[in-house]
C-alpha cells in the first residue's frame, strides 16, 4: 500500500487480472468504472486521509484484502470514524484491534467508548438487495401490456447483470400474446440466480413500470439474531480494552439498509412493552411512548444483566440511492445501563431514549425520529 494513497495503481492492475465475476467487494470496488463507483473510491481515499497518520495502517492494511469479512469490518470502522468526524465527534484513542473499542468525545465534551462490528451474514456474501432493486428498475423499462410480480428465490450476486433476464422476460411476454406459452408463471434459473414471475393482469395498451410488486427472501429473524450476536461478540471479546468508567456504545454496521420493521427491532432490543401511548399534538406531531420493566422484558437484549455496562446500541447502515451512498443511524439507549449515555452525545441523530423512569420501570420515546438518513460530502 502506497504511503500517499489507499488504493495503489499496482493493486488495481493486479485485481484487474482476476477472473470475473469475482466475489470480493474489493475487486468490484477497484475494477468497475461506473461514475458512482469511482466517486465512492475517492470518498474512501478521503476518509482514510482524515485518520491520524499513526492509525492509518490499522484501517488501510485491511481495506486492501480480498476477504470480504476483513474488508467490510475495516470499512465499517472507517465509516464510523468518518460519520463521527463529520458530526463533530472526535476520536481520542483508536481501537487497537479489529472490533475493538475507540474512545470518542462529542462536541459537548461527553466522552464514551464506541466499538463497531460489521454485519455481513451469508445472504450478503451471496448477494445484495440493492442489486435486486437494480433488476426491478431494469424490468420496469420493458414496454408491454402485462402487469407482473417478481419473486426473488435466491439473492443475486454483486456482479449480476440484469439485461439477460430483461431480454428473457420480454420474450416470455411476447410468447403469451402469440399463444406459445400456457399459464401465468415462469422462472429464470441457473447456478446462482433463481427468479420467478407471475402475470397479474393484462392492460389495454402498452406501458412501462409493469412490476406491480416484488418479493425478496425474508430474513428478519436472522437479522435480529445477528444483531444480538454482534453485540455479544463486541462486549465479550472487547471488554479488556474498553475505556473504564465511561458509557459504552456498541455499533452494528450493515452493508445494506436494515429494512427492519421498527416494532420488531424494539421488541428484540427491549422486549415487549408493558404498555404504550400514542397521541397527536395540536401541530400534527405524532408521539409514541413505550413503558418497560426490566423483569418483565426478560426476552429483550437489554434485559440481560450481563449487558448492564452497555449504554446503547447503534444500528448503522449504508445503501445506494440514485448512485450516491446514503448512511443511516439509530441510537437505542439502554435504560438500565450502569453508565447512561447522555442524550447530547449523538446530537440530533434519531434516538430511542429514556424520558422518565424509577430504575425499574423505564419510559422511552423517539427523539429526532426523522433524522435517520444522511449523506457525507
């Protein structure tokens, strides 16, 4: 790795000789020349340059590895470093190992420990929901008169090219008019792709945007369990280098948008609420307060007394929107933490925060709920 840049020309030339498609994120990042990918490469170079010189090799040595788990763990840590820096939260001490704790200080002089674990389950190693969205956009460019559904049975690979499916679907739709195909169902399948299509209705005239709805593999329970595993991995393996006597924040960073229903997410973190309140203020703002007791929420992540030293969990992610990278963050406070995290540590980020409580019963509500997504210049 060059001392002046993160990704050297020699590395790019070397990766360009590898066979395609290649499962490595790094190969895709350094060999594809779409404008969005080029811009993203430049962003990573800039972020790496914002790290203190003595700590650059900690990130850079792993960001040039072909192993996706190694690369994305380093990317997650670097992205969190940049997100914090971008929002005036400084890093005082970097982690000494992957998945370790860094010490950070907010603009309001709040010091806390933050650790980051990358969420990269098997479905993301095999493929990407953003690639699926790209397929649907391509299929919506077909000019025909059938509304149809798309059911993805297997996640698509990152280097997936949607044009062959688009052409095959066009041929299928034409064959329905010619009477060469009987029935309303078809599938496209090979060793790495499995997509099913179903005709819903026939229109009076040709049009575009024919995909009426789409279905992707369901994995909410798996995602929630992975979040718990990541949090336990961080707190059980990293306590030795966590800052003592400070709030500790465990960040789980996903390479895709979480797409978790908020109710499922809150139930997993806090357990079922004893009761909840919903109301709308005179100016139209909706309020939602949930009340929990640690004893009765025994199935929630924070009800585990072994996590009482954990002050909050941050769920962060990255996704592509109109060829630009968009990040999101949600801070979920532990109402039974030994060292509560002050609410102003994360400024105006979306936070599920305690608003009242007596040590046993805790009332929580969202603060800045709309402040979840942002871009960094």
